[in-house]
């Protein structure tokens, strides 16, 4: 499923496959939630009770119809750009796994906050899927063009400026009581590390240690498949050589057919 598009990183034409899938998934979730009150959005209290699927479903679950429209706009404006940069497979992995990691960080912070807030702890809904998606894509976009001037909403900015301004906006909203900014900050950092995490030596070593068994298993599987193909080709070659030898011996016999 890894498809990389070599077009220039500008939004032209219709949505690419990964972006179109996310737009459709978000729309389906909105319709399902309108018919059945399913808790797809992220709520730390619900996760504590076992609703762990919210780590993955919250990324495509807007809380309101307005949030759904904002999410579609974010995907249309930035989805194609990031999908061209990463390819379809990595783009979808970024949105779902990166979103899950952002909500996991938010969940851990919520557990810490519970230790300091008086009881009962107020229930915060961290459900701004559009903010999480936007921050993931801005993190990737800014990290890829860190020192390159580019137009961002008709303003010529460098990638690092976009990153710092986005982080500052999320912090200001958080101070004004918007809890979804917590997941947005985590998503911004995860998007950045997706591109430039390999430049941080401890993170690179940790990633290699975590993915080492998977990479070794893939190498062994590819080698095993190669050995199977090699054995099959050798068997076919032996059969062909044996048939040619039989035909050659038959042609040399008296009365044999050439």
C-alpha cells in the first residue's frame, strides 16, 4: 500500500487515496454517531473503563458537525500535501498511529492532572479530531521544510516558523481552557519526529531496538521466499534439461525423429 506521488507539494486536483479514505471515514463516523450514540471520541474516563479503541477512533471522530466540516477542510488543504510527501501507506499510519500516540500522551497527562485536581475531577472531552489531524500534518510539513521558505496560507514562512507559531497557538488555547490543545501539542511533536526523529540519536537507537525484531523477521521471510522461488526455478530448469536430453537421445537413435 506504499504509493509515493512525485508531484509538487501543492494541492491540485482531487483528493489522493489516503486523504479520500479519511474524509469518507470521518463522514461515516458522523452519520453513525447521529444514529447511534457510540463513544468514538476520546474521553480519559472512558479509557480507564476499558474503551481503548478511542485511541484509534478519536482521530476521525469530530464532536460537532462544525468540527466535521473543519476536519474535511484540513484534509482537503493539507492531506494531499502530506500524502505526497510520505506516500499513502505512511500517511495513513501517521494519521491513525500518530493520532493514537497523541491521545496516549494526553491520557497520561490526564492521569497526572487527576492527582492534583480536587475530587470529583471534571470530565474533559479531548475530541477535536480536526485539531489532531491538523497538528500532525503541520508537524510533518514544518519538519520537511524546516529551513525552506514556503507559502503557508499566502504568507511566506520557513518550516520552523510554522512549527513554533502552531505550538504557541496551541499553548495559548490550552491556557484559555481548551483541553483538545493537549492532544494537538502531542500531535505536533509526533508529526515533527516522524520526519526528523532519526536525527536524534537516542530516539534513533530506541526505534531500531523496538523495530529490530520486525525488520529481522521481514528479512528472514524475504530470504525464505527467495529460497522457495530459487528451488522452484531450479526444479523447472532440471525438468527442461532432462526433456531436452531425452529428445536429443531419441534423435540420435536409428529411426528416431529429429
